[in-house]
């Protein structure tokens, strides 16, 4: 085999799998399995969007590929692009911002609900918005294309609008993140002991700055989705 | 049918082995039949803490590989009725055993003992997976410091994904004087983050080091506050309701008591 039968490439939207254009699927399956096996701890339990490209796959072949991948990870959205793709090295991240990929369903749309606490070492990724019914502990990561709401304490890392939407917000009953990211903005917790905020807060971007405000009536009530 | 309890922490050095030795001894003092299983293959030291190092002939790997019978590898602790140790191998590594083999071993031990306490190695790799494979419940040991709590949190997540839900927490090495000064995380903060039930709090105690070096678990000493904490934990593990020791008053009554006893011990020596 002159080139690799399978190339994995992590992108912001999940895993892109480039398949070699060879007719025999079993070689590809075998190579993919090896890769998945070696990356097992990395993939374990993660929900990953899969995009297959580089080779035309029949329904049966698609089924076999999916079956294989779902043994190692939870497939999110799955798509098969039949057209032969550019080589993996040339593609991706060339233009900087891909506007078509920015998630826009902030006011309504896809939401994933997580019941329970996101603990250290756990990572939740979803294209849409995420609601955590529980805490996010230090070392835990929540990454969403849309908004992130934590109905508990947020002490880990949250990245809202991960696909580039600066209007996304992060809100929590107790906002004490290690690091907070919205689209391309990153803020970290202030140095030293910052006490527990006594009220729920929301973080958002305004005029290029990441701001944190209480959001309950009587404190300070603002509209967050006005920035265009 | 006995219960298999794994004692784990993620981070090293928070006191898994000490905890295992002391809870096991305390359970034996409560007339339970207990086996301590050292799952830290290649870095064994439960035998040292128990003072049974020189009695090892066969070990866990020998049992699993069929070199000897289970009964031959079990070391009876002559000081306590019903207390046994199954030592780890020192010349092998974690890959010498599989989770399935550990499960089988736990099933075999379950028939003979009331409690099987598994001393888990630090880390989240093969040794940890082996240690939790046959367990019915888990006890997570942590120290009141940020790094230990972070690792404990990770472990609780991993336990949950291996169907060991509702582990119980032991906060070890608490120094009340430091908590009071605000230099150490307090118990409330720790529980707030980890969100699991508290099994007990063990104060930091120099006697632990002394007793570990001597191979005499600290629960044997009636004067030690840490020993008392471990005895209470053993009782709670058996399902009894025991209130937490009031460590706030350590520097008054119990503190004086401790000073009195330690002073007396010194005179004896």
C-alpha cells in the first residue's frame, strides 16, 4: 500500500475521515480499526461527528464503517461525501473562518441535555446548545456550537459558540469557570481567591470584550442577542 | 456472601494503602472476616504497612496463573482473628493480570469472607481497571488539596462509567489548624465539588507514619484520633450510623488527651 488507507483528521466539527479510493473496503476497515484501537482512550465515550470522504461507499459499506466506529465512540451526526476529496493536508483551515459552518441556532434549535455532573476528564461536545443539569467540575470541558447553560456550578471550561458565533452565551447558577471561551474570545478566572458569586450570572461578548453579568430581574436585566 | 470494596484515589500518596490496612484491621476487630487484596502489582506495600512482608510465599499473580491454590497465598494476620492479606507480586507488572481474572478471584474470595478490600494502585490505567473489575462498591480517598480532589473527581467519573455508582468519600489528612487559618480546603468545599456521600474524615496524624513503619495499623492505638476515625469508618461501612468526630475541639479536650497519652508513651520508652 503506497499511501495510507485511512487518514483521521480532527476538525472543529468533529472527525474527518479520508478514505483511500481503493475498491476493497476490508483493507480500509482494518486500517480504521487499528487507528481507533490505538486512539481508544482518546475516543472512549466521546460523542463525535463523523464525515467520511474520498471514496464512494455503498449503503452496506457505510453500515460497516458506522458499526466499526460506533464500537469506539458515539457518532454524532454522520455524513458521507462521495466526491474524491482534496488531500487532507491541503484542505481545512485555509481560509480562516468558514461562515457556512458557524452555528446560528442560538434562539431556538438543537440542544443537548446532560443530566449529571461533568467531572474532571470528561468532555461534552455538541454542535448546538448544551444544558447541563448538574455541575461542571474543574478539569471538565463543555464545548457547544451554541449556548451553554449550567444548572449548577460551572467550575471547569466552557466554550460557547465554538464554531465562531460571538452571540453565544454561557450562563450558570454559579459561574466560577477555570476558563471561559466564547467564539474566539478567551477569558480566565481572575488570580487569587474569588469568592462564590451569590447570584446566577451570564457571560457574553460585547464590543469585543467578554463580560459577565447577573441576569435575574432586579439585579441587572439586559438583552444579550442584540449585537449584530 | 461477602462484599467487595475497592479503595481508590487516582492520585498517589493520599493514603489508599494506609486506609485499606486500617479499615481492614478495624473490620477484623469488629469480628468480621476480612481479606486485604493488594492490587498494586509491581509496587506492593500493603504487606509492609501490615507488617506481613516476611511471610509472603505466594502472591496474587501466582493464584491467578494457577501456580498455587488461593488458600496457600492468603496470609493470616495472627494479631487479629479473621484478617487475611493477599499480597501483590513485586516482580511483575499490572499487565500480569486481566480484569476478568480479577473478577474471578473476587468471586472466589467472596465465598469465604465478609469483606474483600482491594487496595487500588494510583493512576487510571490497567492497574486501576483490574482493581475495580470485581468490586461491588468503591471508596474514594482524597486529601483536602486541589490536585487530589481533581483526581478524585476524575476517578468518580471513571467509576460511574464502569457501573460503580455512588462511591463513598474519605477525606484523609485533614489538618484542622490549617483549615481554620483558611490554608486548606475544608470538608464542605470538597464534598461540594465531588458531590458524593462522605464515609469519613481522617485527621492528619504523625502516628500514621510511625505505625506504618512499624507495620502496626494505627487503629490498634486507642489514643490516636486517626485510629478512632478509621474505626468509625469501618462501622459505617458495616452500615452503622456513627457521627463524625468533632475535630473542632481537637485542641481542647481530645488534644489534651492526646498530649497526655503521647507524653506517657514517651516516658515509657
